[in-house]
């Protein structure tokens, strides 16, 4: 099976997940497609995160980001630490890298169809909505990992909203992709425990770890022809955007830390 991964650059949660996928399916992954992070400039992302975290936690995140950049540069010389970028994961597994500014652009769709030729496309936090011209290229379809029990908690930062609403547990969902966001048939859902001492960071790490398990299970079902997707009940859908400072303050008042 020829698998193409589509993702974005984010140093904390995505590289370990991508590495875990490539470790198990390294003979199958034929492309790492890396889209612009948040589909915006780094300065815009920084402003968004400052508004969310506040001064102190933003300073801590910034420190971690600086270390991640240093480690990523060192890892170009030798694999001294775990990977801190999708590019580094691709380099370690000799996977061709593609970095289109727009995934739905005609020139990239042509490369996807004629050069990459994927049987299956897997989205792990892709920052752009894939249009039909992309979705119809892989023979076995396109699947996405979402860290929530879809169709509830569609949209951004689902782990945050799950924790803010004091859910007893989180869930990861692997589903087929359609043009509408987070709306395709569900293939696999797995529970993710939320412990009393968990921070948002803890839950996001655990969700990605269990999410990789869900993706590998879904790929195996697709490969064996035993997949049985079931439609989402769209009447139960709820959509959430990126949380704001007031939302983060509510979570802290519940006794939960962000980091």
C-alpha cells in the first residue's frame, strides 16, 4: 500500500505521532506533505497563542519552542533527540517531502496523482480543507485523525473543549474525509482516559498516542478490505473554534493546568 501523510509543522505533538506511524508502516509511506502551520504566518500564530495562554504560560511555551528549534537543527547532524519536526521524521525514514502552499492547487494535485500516486492519504492535523480534486486521487480514500468523539467537538482544539466541559473521558476518531470538515464516515473510535491530575498538555500527548493506535487499526481494516465505516449523526454535531483567554481562565478555575 502506498501511503501519503499530510500534516503541518508543530514541534510538540505531531512529530512523535508521525514517527510512530512511520515506524510501523515505513515501507508504505511514500510522501510527507507538509502544509503551512495554522495556514497563517508564525507571527499570527504567536499572537493567537499569547492570547490563549497568557504571559506566563506563553513564556514557557516559547522556551519549549526555542529548545525544539535548537534540537531540530542539531538533529540535522545526527539523531540526538526525538524528532521535533515533520521534516526530520521524513529525513530519518527517507520519505520524500512535499511542501505546497496550497494543497488544492492544480500543480500539486497533478503531482499527487502522477508522482506520489497514493493508495491512501492520511491527515494528521492538516491545516487546510482538502477539496474533492484531492480527495478523489487516492484509490482507497483519505482518512483523518481527530481528537474528539465526532460528530461532537468538531473544529479546533477538541482536547481543550472536552476537558473544559468536564467530560469523563476523551475519544479519538478516525474517519473518511469529505469536503465538509469533520463529517465523513467513522472508521475507528477509541477512548482516551482523562486523569484528575491531567493538564491539557498531558491529554494532548495521550490523545496523539492513542490516535496513532486508531490510525494503524483503520489502515489495517482498509488494507484487508474489512473496514465498515458508519455515517455520523450530523444532528449531534457541535463545532468549536480556537479557544480564547477567557476559556483558558475557566479551565484554570476548574483546577486544570494548560501545561
